[in-house]
C-alpha cells in the first residue's frame, strides 16, 4: 500500500482484493475513489473507543427512511448515533444490503476454496487493533449496484461507477475506518475486474476536493 | 406466560410487549401465531452450541435472492448455513430489514424514556443462557409490513396479518429461538395495538397443523 501526502491530505492506495484500516478523528474527512471504475469497496466505520459500537446499515435505513443513503444523510450506529455524514457522492447509488463476501460465499456458492474475501480482509487489519473474535459487522458497500424490486427480489448488477468517481464523508466521532477493495470476481459485483481503490483522509473539505480533482 | 401441552406440541403465549426464549432440537417445528392480528413479532434463531452463529437476514437475502423469504426457503446464518426452513406461511410478507426497537429508538425518535423494547426483551431472556454483552443480531420481524420502493425508500406500513395467521418453520440445527411481541405503539408497526403472540413447538408437522387449526 503506497502512502503519499498532499498538504494535509493523506492518500492511500488499497490494492484490488485487499483491505486497510485507518484512524479518523472527529471532523476529519474521508474520501474513497474508484480509480478505474466498477470496483466495489466494502466500507466499515467503528467507534475507536468502543468496538461494540459501529456503523449499522439497518439502523441507518430507519434513520433516513431509505436503504440508499444520499448526500447530506447521517449514517448511524447500532446505537443510533450519527457516525459519518455524506458530504459528496459522484455515484449516488451504493449498497447497504449485501454482507461481506467470506470464505463460505466462495466455497458454498462457487466451489472455490482459498479465495481472498472482504470478511477476512476486515479481520486481518482489525486484529492488530484488538478486534479478536467479534462478529464482522454488515458493511456499506461503496460503488456496488444492487436493487430491490417491489416483490422483494434482490438484484446484484454490474457496477455503474466510472473511473475517478468518489464519495466523501465527514467523521462524527473518533473512528477506525476499514475499506476492502472487494476481490469478488465470480459475479457482477466484480464488473470490469478487481482494481485498486484510493483512500483519502484530510482535515479540510476544500483541500480534499482539490486533491480529488487532480 | 402460560404453558400448555397438546399431545407433543408445546404452546406458549407471549404477552404483548414481552419476549421469550425456547429451545428447539434439529427437526422440530416452530410456529408463531398472530392471535388477534396486526402484531409484529421480532424473531431470532441462535445456534444453541455457539452464540456467535445465528440467523442473519442479510446472508439470507443473498442465499434466496430476495429480501422477503417465501415458503420452502432456507433461512441461513452469518456463516451461510441453513438454520431454519419456512414450511408454511399464512401471510407471505414479513420484514427482515428493520433492526429491533431499542431504548434509543423511543428516546431519540419519539422522546419517550423507559419504553419496553425488543432489544432489551432479547437480552432479558438470553442473559440467563449466557449471552452477556454480545451485540443483538438483526431480527426477522414476523407480521411486520415494510416495502422498499425502486428509489430505495423504506416504507413501514400497517401490518396485514389477520387474527390467527401463522408461520411455521423447521429447525435445521439445535437452536435457541427468541420471540418478542413488539411493544412499538408509536408508529404503524403497532397497527391495531400491542397484543399477544402464540408460540408452538412440536415434533410433527401434522400435529402442529392440527393444533393451529383449533
């Protein structure tokens, strides 16, 4: 993972198929950029002071009245506290319904053993921080394209994010953020192949957008 | 909670607003009946041998390709193992999206303190079994009527279950089942008021249906 600094904005490249964890203080901005387009990023936000407290898609749906968050929406925790707010979003359509891919997903549904997966990526980067055996929470799947039909059918479609598309959020508490550039290459989640994501953390919204324009 | 036996079928009444936990062995049937109609029942199924292993709505959606399970569907765990199968269902429309109501739901959204809630009902009946401080999983909300619109809007509507409507499932492993007759009386979840649910556990599908016809 490369690590560059542009004034006060930290930039990390997450290699396709792998994960990383990064700290955010309250008020910091986090951006995730889909470098080549069509790459899903499983995204988690955990209260850095209390690992039992984390971003919860289902609590967020009740809070915002939608299963799809929009710019201006607070994302809330399993205790219904705002944890992040969406500041800008080039795509406007992500997924909060599908759990992280895991060993069982590849083994049971595709007959593939030993496949990299977002569940284990999460554990790999969180274990050194003391996560231990806790259940991996439901992720917010950036740049993933799902649709619920009126009869309840859940469709997983090819991603719609284009090269350079990004989403920016502001932290409402001291957080650990985990992002996994999803290694799923066996269904439409993977879209155009498994590619890198870029993660940006900064203190200023203005400087973050300057960097994202480059 | 009253406890009656009808041949080999155990019947329990869950008072409106309260919860109960019951053991099921593999192959046993569980029925939940909405006695008066319009009463949501938050339903959890936990692997009795491993409390980190439980029914997971989001893993079930991917397994069945829908956010609404139907008769014949397996419900799966957070490790993608079948935990229950739906044998019959009078209503055919429940909810797997909305988290259990909790103290924060009543305080933050309705300004009501001290309200009974499904989250605490779960902990109350599971603590004596050793649940401790683990996160309360996402429930399967029986007789709850939600709808996702094409733009992602999540609607919570009045329940459609009528008096006597029931759902029957068969256990795929040794389980603890928790059901909370949801005390939500401040939005359409509550429908016609908070009423009792009936829980039935039996070894024979035939006898279970005989009892449910009474």
